[in-house]
C-alpha cells in the first residue's frame, strides 16, 4: 500500500486532533484553564459534568485553537470527554458564539445522535468507535462504547504522548483500538468477522463513525503499521458551494486520484477534502462507512445504516446484523 501521503497535515483542533511540529524548531504549546460551566449551554448529558477545562493551543502556524474537556463521574470513577460547548448568547458573547459556529454544529449533531441512541438501543448494546467518540457517547447516553482511551503507540514523541494522555484520561493497555484500526483499513466485506473480538453477547453491536475520525489518520497508520493511500487539502468556504464542489472534484481526479472524495467540516472558513489515490482502498471499511462519494454506491449484507446526521453525513451509526 502507498506510503502515508497527506498534504497540509495540520489537522484542525476542531476535529479533535493536533499535529505537533518540530519544523524550524517550532513547538506547539498549550495552556489549561478551568472554565465556568454556567457560561455555556447545557449539553443534556447523561451524567452531570463536574468540571470543564479549556485547552488553549498555540500552533506552529501561530493559530490559536480551543479544546474543551469535560470531567464527570460514572460509577464513582472519574471520566473525561472532549465536548463542543456553545456559549450562552448575550451581548458580550454573541461574537464568540458566531466565531465558534463549528462547535454549535458539532454539538447539535451529537445531540441528535444521542437522542436516537437513547430511543432505539438498549443499555446492554455495545458501540464500537474511535476512543474520543466512545468517551463522548458514554457521557451523553451512558451507553457502553469501546475503546475508551487512546493507546500510547499512536503518538510519536513525549510531547504528544503527554498531551493525549491528559486529554484521554490515560492510555489503554488493551488491544481494542489496534483491532478496530486494523478492521478499518481492511475490506468492508470482512468487517463482521474482523470486529467479532470486540462484540458483546449481552446485546446488539453497533459501529459509530464520525467525519472527524479522519483527524486520526496518522494515528491509524502508526497503529496498523501501514501507510494509507489518502491525501488531503484545505479549501476555502469563501467561494460559492457549486464552485467549491467543482474545485474539489477536479482535485480528486488529478494525478493518482481515483475521483472518490469526502468533505470534513472544519470551521466557518475552511473545509478539508480527502481523496483516495489507490482504487483498492475504496473497498476498505473506513472509506465505506464514511461519506466518501463512492460509499453511497455500496450495500452491505452485515451492516445496516440506522442513523446519519446532516452536515455532510457528519455522524453515522451502523447496526451489525447477526
């Protein structure tokens, strides 16, 4: 498989991943501060939030990014989850809210997903997803989702490891994330058997995918030991929608591009486009379950789409059929 080839690999923090760069001796630094929960709208979580931290990151590109991490208790155990709080609207905070509309959009889609999960699934069901989705889903619904934490192997240096260990409430010693990522890069037709090691016998099993999972591409490559035939580019949202889609389609077909692409919302100024440069990878589970243009043509015997949000299919939930 082709080596990992990612253009402009500065994954936006709004997509829950950061790239730590040592180019030109520049390092990403961050600060942590406690914030008042009362300044943000209620996220309607299953568990009450005990505290809320804001990570303010200064990237090598001199861009300031925010990440919010909620801390809560479940069965007397301290848990953490990355969330997208929306400021309460008043005169002083209207500009801040408008600036962070991407937080509002993400929060709205997670609310819709959580409502569907609470209504249509059982407490005994299990959700297989990336670790940050798993933490959020547990906070919002109380449902069991795995894997619950990141793995140290997914990060390259001590700076990254220290940061994500704090964000993720420690590192997991289990192999669940490695198994999941191996299944993601494998063929979609093999997903049911590949994921079977992660199933529960107590209820049904589901796969939860988010467009923001693409922020973990480098981690997936490190965990699986394989390069992934994907390339990415940022496109400005300044142009009209039809003009933007035309630009993305042309780029998706250039050179080695297969023509298959997906759009990952970043913020109100940019959208990140991903394209595939190996036709065989179009049949991978990762590409088949995310809103790539070729995924719409696929039908699965063992997987049933039971929920998909708008905003470009940002969140998708699949039931694994027994």
